[in-house]
């Protein structure tokens, strides 16, 4: 077993760290306050090759491994989790699935510009009546000649307003239930396709989450991903690949909380000494450090298994479940250590708490992760 990163992985981590500190950090507080989408930052991430990190160079991606992706996601999310989720969705929910299951047409026309970071992607599975219970898709697609006509509503779509290409799951044969769901690429601007207003969220405020509406929206047959009826399978397998992305985002938030807490505890004095000298604070810092390390290792393990071509479904779900849980816990502890200062915007740690909560909800809630883990481990015995 080797815990050493390769030279290339260290370089990517360093590049992400420098970019996060110089380009993302200075505007993070303002963008959070104004719920402003980081358009320029996303463009620059694309130029760095961070929007299609794992996509093969054959499709204009950076051809990096999953471990490098996790390292970069941690660095970016440490500074701004909103930027983290935008990057994660494009990489692991959009480029990953299109490369694996998209046709040559889809790869040429959609994957390549997405991997270059010139276009942005979104993944539209959730609906008002189909969140965790994702087989209950109400959006329909009916074949008419050489195109499909989509009708329905999607909810909670990350990158919903800014994305150029949306992966949309729709019911194409109700009788067949989840085996009658098909995935499509739908371009922004297609007549009959509109996005809703940006949701006013608790956290990750500068990412644009919104609903999508399809009203007799015509999508060409060539935009079907994989095969008709394979859409649920596609969505599940893509989400399996997405979980280490959100796990990394959560690890990034947890590290940010932990580092802020250590720093503050060495500056703030109470009862005649820096508060880091009080055991009550030390115990919190020690627990945070252990949690951060364990979450990071679980996430890197899932990524390393994927890079080795091994099964990683259970490990990715474990990484997401644990990392998101401890991200919330570390953010809460960081606030507690900051006391009243932790409760105001100026000290940033309140943002870590607001940003952390969503990691327990999207791309499969913690309860769904437990289902995935339990089903997987029960098969092993
Ligand atoms: N990987 C691959 N296939 C899977 C799978 C998995 N993790 N889980 C289920 N499947 C397959 C099953 O094998 C089965 O296929 P077959 O019928 O062909 O054998 C099919 O899916 C249906 O499975 P079940 O009968 O087990 O269905 P279920 O309803 O009992 O459970 C579920 C399904 C696991 C709960 C699923 O609905 C699920 O994962 N829900 C969570 C949805 C989710 O993660 N949403 C996130 C939205 S995306 C998002 O947040 C993006 C964003 O913008 C940030």
C-alpha cells in the first residue's frame, strides 16, 4: 500500500491550490452575499483543464486520473464550495457519463466543448415528485418522426441557468417503468425549454440552482444517450461516478473549517491564554483532524479504486456519506470555537456550515447512500 502522491498529482494539487487562493478566494465572500454565479472563474477553470479533468484527450479532456480530480476538487471547495459543485457536476455527472455512454455524435458535438470548458453542463434527474425516489419520472418524451417531444418539469438543477447542455431523463415508455426511461442531451435555447428563477438557497449561493420546464420541446433523435430505455441505468451509473466529487467537496469544506478553527484558536485569548491551550478546544480540534483525515482517505480510496479499474460503488457511497456528515460537524465545531465571531459573516465559518448542509442532500441523500452501501454489502456475503 502506498499513500504517496505521484509528482503529477502533487503538481495538480498545487495548481488547484494556487488558483483557488489567487482567483477564487478574493471574491468568494462577495459572491456568496450577492448569490452571483462565478462566470469568469468557471471560464478560467476550463482553460486550466479542470472542467474535463478525467475526460480523455481524444475528446479534448485533460486525461487526468480520478485521484487528481479529487485533490483539485478539495482545493477548490476549500475556498468556495459553490465553485466546487459547478466543477463537480460538469466533470463527474456530465463529461463522465457522456464519454462512457454517449454516441460518436454526442462526443463530438457535446462532450468536446464541455471537456474544454467552453460549454457548461447540467444533469436533470430530480423532479417535484421524484427526488430520492428517482424511478418515478413524470417528464415524458414521445417519439415523432426523427425527434422526441419532451414535456415536464425538473427540479433542483445545479448549473440550471448557466448550462449550455443539459442531460435530461424522461419517461419514454410508462408501461416499462424505470426500464422505459431515456436520457437526452438538450441544448439551452431549444424552443419549449425554459429555466426557472434561481433558488434562494441556504448555502452554495453562487451556484445557480433552478427548475427546468419542457413544453412540447423537440429534441433530435441523435441526442439520445446510450439507448432508448437505458436512461435510468445511465443516471444510476453516472451518479455512482459522481459521489466521489461531492465527497471531495465535503472534504474541502471540512478542511476549511478545521484550518479556520486551528488558526483562530491560536489567536484568540480567554482566561489568560490562547484558547488552543484549553483542553475543551483541543479535544474539538483533535476530533476535527481525525474526521478530516478519515474522510479524505475514504474519498481517495474510492478514487484510487476507480483508477485501478476496480469496483468502487460502495466505497464512493461511503466516502460521500462520511465526508458530508463530518463536513457539517466540523463546520459546527468551527463556529463553536469562534464563539460569537463564528456567527457573523466576517469570519467566514458560518458560510462553511451553510455550504456543508447540501452535501448531505444532493447527488443522493445520506439515507440513499446508506441504501446503496447496505445493498452492496449484503451482496458480498
Ligand atoms: N448503480 C447502478 N444501478 C443501480 C443502482 C446503482 N447505484 N441502484 C439501482 N440501480 C438499478 C437496479 O439494478 C435496477 O436495475 P434493473 O431493474 O435493470 O435490475 C434499477 O436501477 C432499479 O433499482 P431498484 O429496483 O433498486 O430501485 P429502487 O427504487 O428500489 O431504488 C434508488 C433506486 C437507489 C433509490 C435510486 O432511485 C436512487 O439512487 N435515488 C437517488 C437519486 C439521486 O441520487 N438523485 C440525485 C439527483 S442528481 C443531483 O443532485 C445533481 C445535482 O444537480 C447536484
